[in-house]
C-alpha cells in the first residue's frame, strides 16, 4: 500500500492537520512506458504554500483530494518498456507527498553518478540550488565585486545565493532571524555580515553594511524587509523576487512595497523568477555546484526529519524558522 498525504481543505493561515488526509492506496499496475519509484526523501519548500491556493499562478494549484505536490528523490523499482530508465536508477522529480509514485518519467532527472550525499540533490543540487544559481547569475545579472544583499540567508535558497556571490568576489550581506542563524551565515558560509531581523533594526543594519547602497537584492521574504532594501538600492540595481515567505500565511491582503519609487529614482529593475523556466539547464548548474562543493568552495546543510505522518508538523518549520538549512522529510514505513 502507498501512504499519501492528500490536500482536503484550502488552508487559511498556517495549514492545519484537518487540511490533510493520510490516505492508503494500492499501487497501480504499470502501463506501457511507465516506471514505479520508491521515494526516499521529500523536499519541503515555501513554494508549497502557494500551490495550496486556488489562484492563478505559474503552476496550477493542487486540487482538493489530490496528493500534495512536492519535489522528491527516490529509486526506480520497476520499469515497463521505458528505455530512459532502469531498475535501481536514482531519480529526482515532482513525485508528491507519498511513498511510491508511478510516472512516465517526464520531468524526472537521473542522478547518474552521485558524488555527494543524496539529500544534497534536494537542496544545493536540487530545486533550491537551481533557484539560487539561475536567480543570482541570470536574473540578478551578477557582476564580480558587487554588493549583494540576501534575505532568508540561512535558508536553502538564500544560503546558496550568498555563497555563489562570494565565489564571484562580491561583498555579501545576509538577513536572517536570530543570532545562531546569523553566526552560521557569517562564520560557516563566509558572508561578510548578517543582520538579525528579529533583534536588530534592518534599515540601520543596511545603512551600516551597505553605506553606498546595494547592487543586487535577492528577496525571499517580501514585506517590510523588501521595503527596507528598496530604500538602499544603488543606481541600476537589480532586485530578484524569488519568494515572499513573510506573506504566505497572511489572513489579510499581501503587503506590497511602499518604497517602489526608489526603482524609478535609481533606474532599478525588480524581476520575478521561477526555477522551472530553467529546467533545460539544470544539468549545467548541478555540474558547476558539484565542483564547488567538492573543492570546498561551497557548503550544503540539510535538516532531515522522518515520517510521512509528520508532514504538516514538519512543514510548519518552514514558517516558524525552526530549521537549519534545507528542510527534508525522510519517507519511512
């Protein structure tokens, strides 16, 4: 039997246990061209909160009664005449919050020769890492020696963004919640400074660490922090809108930036990015970041919890900050 987590209600605010159903379903027989994957790990990402909403977005919402969408890593157990896969292949894709998935393999990537711990292929070498890589280099149009500010700096995306910027010779300022996370960002990841938004004044911190402004702001949180950064941008600055985790569980309308006129004054640009737009180039990013990890130029950190039954409790760690690095749920029987 296949344990699954189904979305049964549209959450209001933080998702509640009653918004989900733990379901047990039989594994269907494979049709021509299909494969059966046993999923070892599930990726928990802030974007999942948006997928629960029945609103127009870059991807259709998860339907009520459907398996919750999630990035996954697992192993191929059976193949029915699909030449792209064989039994034993390690694959990543969007397999959903369940123990097993049946698919024709479209959108799945094989980990041909895993040089790193498997959990890294859901973090730095997975969707968060791809988001960081293309977000800062392509959308942010990063140039050597620039001043970069990253919110959510201790998270799965922000931590990689900052490390890439350091590799490119930039001055990097992180914004994170709590002394421990700020210490991690500076002492382990090599950021030049980190502003503790829970205990420090963000605007004052930006003025101190970016006295001449910032060239790139990579935004993972939105809200007041986005507003504070808009006030400190340099001429021709680029702002990458990757996420707005501070707004995802709002029960009131999303708070937009009041300092947007700074874009006009400084001839800045603010551009959204969705990682799926770069799917054809994931291999390029993965090869480069594997190299950086193997050379010790980059670090990866995963926070792994266990048990599909604990999905909602673990999901909450995305929003209350009770995690370190990339949040992953290990699927256990």
